[in-house]
C-alpha cells in the first residue's frame, strides 16, 4: 500500500541556517504530494503541494520538488526563522478521486535565536 | 471566508461513554474527512464523506462512525470509549476534484479518563 517516510526529528537549527527535511514515499500510479505544518495547539496548515513529477511547490520561502525517479519530496528552506519552529508533515494523496491523505510521522523543527 | 470549524475544542469523557464531534466545512466544500492524531500512531485517516455518502473508511473499529448532512456539515461518533481513543481529532474539507489539498480545522482534543 501507499506510505510516506520522513526523517526523524527533532531537528534543531540556529536562525538563518539551511533546512532540509527528507521525505520519501511508496505509491502506485501518480500521487499528489503535500507538506503540512502544525503549530502548537493548532490544526494542520497546507504549506505547499505538487501534483506531478518535476513539479516544484513553494510557499513562504519553503520549496519541495516532486522527484519520481527517487520517490522523494524533500522540504527545503534557505534561511529558517524562529517562527518556523513547528511540526512538519509530508503527505500523499493517491491516484484517482480519493480524498484520503497518508501522512508521514512528522518532523519537529526547533529554531534557536 | 470562514475556515473549517470544529466543536467542541476540548472534551473529557469517561471510559464506556460515547461522544459526538462536529465539523462545519468551508462554504462550498462538499468533501469532508476525519483524522485521528496521537503521539504513538501519528495521523491516521478515519473516513471521508461526499454528498452525504461515505466514500472511504480507514482501519478503525466499528465503534467509530460518522455521517454527513445535506449542508455538508459532518459529525463523527465514538461509542464505548476506551482510554486509547484519547487523541486530537481533525476534520478537513476540500473542493471535490480540487488538488489544492485539504483545509484542516483546529481539531477536538478528546481525553478519555
């Protein structure tokens, strides 16, 4: 079945450091891929998405490229801020008209001033 | 534009009781999904509704049920509560056929004592 694997956290960085959170997936067909962010005490917010191979999703300085050859969708940001501290989830939606999202286990990011 | 509204935000119940959680989707969104979030299991898909019909169901026991009304509002019910049902329950809505991903509510924090 479909699955998502994220790098384990927590990830601790200093402000302005470069961020990479790895995400790989297993899926049949052509899934859509997403990154969601969760701040303490809140629900999930869509950060970015990509719906086909080689698509690059970007938002608020974050980027991720849908790599079908390596089944990956790594999240990157060139310079993190303290306000980026949160839990990040990689997710996929399978082919077809399903609305079911499959999530990775989440990666906690802590950015120190 | 109002977001996804979940009520109540917090709930404490006793083992053996039942509980009903409510979700009002974004206006115009007819697809609603429910997820359970726990520290141990992460985010797990419960079910998806569209036009009052359940379209997908996750791997949860029959104690977990849901429904959707003609105005797209949805409820989920958990009967005979167990301690392990303590979790954050998240509702999400989307425009059917859209690949913009789901918009999540802030969740209902259920504690079973």
